[in-house]
C-alpha cells in the first residue's frame, strides 16, 4: 500500500511538473510569436488592409460575383474582430490563435518533455511550419481549425464539413477537402499502399491544371501562388522530405492510424507536386504540423535522431537566410531589430 502511494505521488508530481513547465513554455512561445511587429513580415500589410477594410472588400467582391472564391469567412471574421479590437492588432490575434493551437496539440501528443522540446525547436526553424504561423495567416487559422476537428471529431464526414468551411478561410482547403473525401470517406477501406499511389498520381494531374482553374474562376490565389516564395530551392527539400516520408512509412508510430495515414498522404502529395507546382509548399504548410505531432508521439532513439536531424538541417538553412522568405525587411536590419526584440521581451 505504501509503495502504491509513493508511486502515485511520483506520478502526480511528474505530471504536475510537466503541466506547469508546458504552461510556462506555451505562454512564452505564443506571446513571443504574436507580439512581433507586423512591419517585419511579408504580406502583413495586406492583412492590415483586410482588417481595416474588410467590409469594402466584401462589397467589391459581391459586385463582380467572386466573393465565394475569395475566403468570405475570413473577410467576415475581420469585420467582426474590428468591432472588438483595433484593426492593427488583428494579425497579431491570428498569430496568437494559430500558435496556441499548435502548442496545445504538441503538448497533447508529445511523448515526454524531451520530444516536446525537440518538436518545438523544429517548429521554430522549419519554414513550412513557421510560415503558417507568421506569414500565411489565413492558412494558419484554417489549419488550426482543421487540426482541432481532426483530433476531436471522430466522424470523417463531419471533418469534411469543417474542411469545406475552412476553404472559405483559405481556398487551398478545397484541395484538402477533395483528398480528405477521397481517402477517408470514399476509399476508407482501400489498401494504404494503393491509396498512396493514387494520391501521388492524382496530385501530379492536379498540379498541371490547378493554377489554370484558379485563373479561370477568379481565385486570387492563382496569381498569389505564381509569385509565392515556397522555400523550394533546387531539390534539397524534396530529398529531405522524401527521407522523412520513407522513415515514417516504415518506422512511424501507427498507434493513431488516422494521424499516420494523413501525414504520409500529405507528404506524398507534396512530393508529387514539388517540381510541378508552387502550390506544393502551401500544401506542406498545413501538413507539417501533423508530421511533427507524429514524430513527437514516440521517444525511440530513431524518432529522436530524426527530430534532431530536422532541427540541425533547418537550423543551418535558417542561419543561412531561409527566414528571409518570411520577412519584409532587409537581413541586416532584421537581425538588429530581432536582437532588440528578444532583449526587450525577456526584460518585461
């Protein structure tokens, strides 16, 4: 009886310490990202326009009949938020929401504090993930909503409905909706290897025609993707994520079957489109968090080595300037401003 009480006390102490440490870390992480100035980041000026003039933009889209294809839920959310807070803070609120959901799910699925820290470290240098939190705010918000539904709604048809609504926050989710319905509703019982092959071929076809369709339908993303910096330099990212795909395919944690399958399907779709369409990078912005959740869900030596390897590779790229794809300001100015920001943040 005494041994049982001691074991319970140790477990209680361990969980309490873990929970408190995660809470403090989460507050630092989310506040650190969300308090960064809007002027630093690419596309934030457009988000300020949305925040300040959403009602006028909605009226303009209505007049030419393309509101349906231009994220009406996102626009109306800006109208609502502007009534509550000053428009200049709305992009920061989006960052706070996105980073909070990511951190919450990371804590939930991390096997222990070590994998939590490694997952967090990777997230800070992985361009595809940090872009969704700091630059592609529409997609980040939609990804957060989808992620919550993914883990907390068991009915795949209801998740499809959530994806449909997310498509009116960011239109990339029309593509996610298609692949979700294909894989998790129509072909739910299909052999997984056949699913992967079908998704690879389907995305190759999509990559050839998607931008043309976007232009015809008036999707603003058609032009946006054409000039989007997708961190797809040469073929380095392709090789790296191919290695990650192979590792997860053979050695990934399959306890959560849906997370395992979605992560691998997402990666194979990204690889299929990598050399064919800039939309591949946008697709991985949403898949990357799920990949991280899968990697941190176990604490085997191989899992830890993959996380450390990802952090090492993307840290080198980060130091060599990959972060500049996120910024609106010159590199020299960015380093100086960031140094002052870090000092000021931790002196609060």
